[in-house]
């Protein structure tokens, strides 16, 4: 198997009918970086910056943050890296930060909410990112955005920090692209508005499934109850791909779903052309897509997802279709 994946590593990531599908990796620490070269990934689709904060004994200083971000950009060697700003709070607790116990931490004071309420923390991180990205193309993404104004506020912070660097004559990135995670269902009903403002979006299928079905992703008793291959979830994903295409904005999916070959093929059928996943999944997903036909997948999956017969999941039918090919 490993041999087989090594063989596909250098092949262009293209379906049989010539559709290019970008495969990126999810990372969060320095030890992840050699995987970029090993897997032949097109870049880092999700860099989870909170990991540095979670393994530290005290709040990482700007210099330490900057050092990590610069190392990531160096390792990527010109390939795109999407840095997600701190996604802490909820279950991702920083032991050195005072924390009020919360009844529903997943729905609580976390991610961009915390970032906007404590702008010093977000500002420091943005500053570190802008400094590390000096002279290069920088991509920053905000987690758990639930309404358009949160993106506006976060973008204002970036612009203020950029202006500050310029004023002091510091080097600035060659370009700064700003995006949001689509992982809170409220954004499904503000897609056109948010897409008009961002440079890109990335679907966090882990949290989107959790919040769409009201099912705690960390609770084994319920987490297996709803399927990413259910009509409700696939319709949500189809809508995102459709509206992003109409707006001309790139969309990636960076949740665990994209790491599974059957799910990845389903996403290609729904119009996704960029997936970010754990390093070990790039080989299997690539092997699957090299043998797939994107237009055949679309012809199969789109009517199936639109069919209204109350099915809880379409997994059996999608599996049967894949097995047949
Ligand atoms: C997600 O929610 O799908 C995601 C990619 O982010 P995380 O798993 O870090 O919450
Ligand atoms: Mg998430």
C-alpha cells in the first residue's frame, strides 16, 4: 500500500476526465512540516495555530509565534499555507489562561469570539503572522465565524496592523488573503454576503456536522449518530460549493470528511476541487481520485442528494456506486 501511494505521489492530482483537484494538508506543529514534501501536498490548507498554544506552559510570546510561522512558510517553500487564527476555548483549554467554567463550552466563548473580545491576543497573533509573511503571500483564516460582522471586525484588526507595519517601515507581505471557516450553520444562510467580502472560504466539516445536527463531536455515545453522507449535510455542502463558484471565490474543505476516499469522491461530485486532510490520507484519496471521473460523479451524486425520500444516509448507495466502477 505505502509503495502504491509513493507511486501516485508525483502524478498530477487530476481525475480521469481531467479535473484538477488540489490536495492540501492539515498541520499544526513543526513536526508536521516534512509531510509537505513526503506526501507531495499542494500546500497547507489548514494550519491550526492553537496547537503551539496548547502545548506551551505559558502564553507564547509574539517572537515565538513569529518564529513558528516563518518556519512553516520556509518549509512550504512557496506553496500556499492557510494559517487559522487561534481556535481556543471550548474543549481547547489553555491552562495558563483564566477560564470560567461554561455549561456548553462548544457553544461558548471560543475562537473568533474570544479573539474579538480580547483583541490584544488576536492583534499579537496577526502581528506575528504579518511579520513572518514579510515579502511573501500570506493567507489568514478566522474560525467559528457566525455572522458577517465578525469577519468585518477581524479584517479591521488585520488592516490596522498592516498600516502600523507600513508606518514603521517594516516589511509587509506581498499579498494578504483573508478567509473564514464555514463551520457554524448560520453562515449557510449568509453565504452570498460573506463570499462577497472574503478572499476564500474553507468548510470545517467536523464542527459543521456537530452544529447542524446538534451532536457533540467528542461524545462517543452520539457522535456516530449522524452521517456526513446524509442528505441534510450533503445539501449544505452542495450549497456552499455552488454559491462559492457563483461568487468566483475558492472553497476548500478541511474537516476529517475530506480524508476519507469515499467522502472525497462525493465532494468532487458536489463540485469541490480543493481538500485539506491529514498527511496519511493524501495517498489514499489521491489514488481514488486518479481513477474517478468527475462528471460521472456529479451526474450520480447531484440528483441523489436532491432526492427527497427521507433517507437518513446515502452511504450505501454511494458505496455501491463506487464499488461498481
Ligand atoms: C472542523 O471543524 O472541521 C475543522 C477543520 O476544525 P477543527 O477540527 O480544528 O475544529
Ligand atoms: Mg472547527
